[in-house]
């Protein structure tokens, strides 16, 4: 259905961003990023230690926000009471 297609697309985009940040910034581009120093720490080191985790938390917040909008668009209410 359209709902699941859009949900999977959103998850794919967010996971690709996280992979790029964690693997790319923390491993592949670390030497290039280490030339930039932020608050006394090389930027590549920061991404490898904390940046990818921070980006992951932000992506979770973005996912929740976008899914709330998608649920509202499709009339899905997670707080509906169960009928027994």
C-alpha cells in the first residue's frame, strides 16, 4: 500500500544518512575531517566517537515526526482503544 511504501522510503533515506555519517565520516573521510578542529578535537575523531550517535538520535526524532504526519495523513491513530 501507499502507506508502507512511503514508510519504507523514509526508513531507507534515514538509514542511508546514518550509514554515510557513521561509516563515511567516522572511517572513510576521517583523515580529511581531522584537518578541521572543533573545540580542541579533530572533527573526524568527534564523528567517530560522538557524532554518529548524535546524528542517529536526531534521525530517530525526524522519523517520529515524519511518521506522525504520515499517520495523520492516512487517518491512523495509535491511541485507538481496543474492542474486546
